[in-house]
């Protein structure tokens, strides 16, 4: 069963992570020898209605394996995907599942499109304080802060230390690593 997962708002605020074509025959802790053409790790995927979409294939794991291309993808907000974007994600990358890390407020403000034959799971990683984590809103907030660097350090630490995040990852990682 091929699966493609989208995760929105993890580690990099306002971003997404997508897992594509993951199934029992081609996942070994999300790492295996690449069967497709060599890709540059983090290579950009051009879409009309979303930015900063990257194929994470090509990255080496600590055990010396390589994440396959078209399997693990990170993305920014998906609310404005065009029909051609959806076709590209479903046809080229085998999109079958979206895991959305955004808060309830973010999902309500800019919901992901409903895509036929694609499962959607909302798995909020961050505490919902009602504020937006869009790049534009985040930049405006950071510009007003006395110490934006410390804020970002603390925010990124909270993605792995807050109970909300820990509980969210407990839902997420078994879905990613299932074989």
C-alpha cells in the first residue's frame, strides 16, 4: 500500500513534511538504496499554489542508507494547491495521505484541500495560542521583538520538549515507519 504523508508546521514554523509512496516493500525506516535517478537532497519541487516544497530524497541516514526520492517531502502551506499541483502530487509522488501538524486555528483559517483518495490526519504538534505561523505573520512578529533569535531557539526546542509535541510525534512516527 503506497502512502504519501504531508505534515504541516513541524520544526520550521509554517512548513509541511510529505512522505510519498511509502509502503511495506519500499520502506526500511524510510531509508533504502535509491532506485530512481540521483536527486540533490532537499531539491525543490515546483508547484503553482505552494512554496518551499522539497523532496528530501538523497539524504543519508546515520546507518549509511539513503532516503529514496519521491518518498519524503516537506512543504509549506497547502491551502492554495492548484489542480495541476494536486495532479503532480498524486501522479508523480503517489500522494495517499496528508498528516497536518498545524494547530486547530491554522487549519480552520487555511484548510488543506480535500483530495480524492487521499487520507487526511490532523496531528497538531504545537500548542494552539491562536496566532498565525505563516511566514509573513512570523516575520512581522519577529521584527517587533527585542530578541527574535532567542524566541526562535525556544520555539524550536519546544517542538521536541513540549508534551503536545511529544504526543503528536507518538501518533506520527509509527505511521511513517510502519512496514
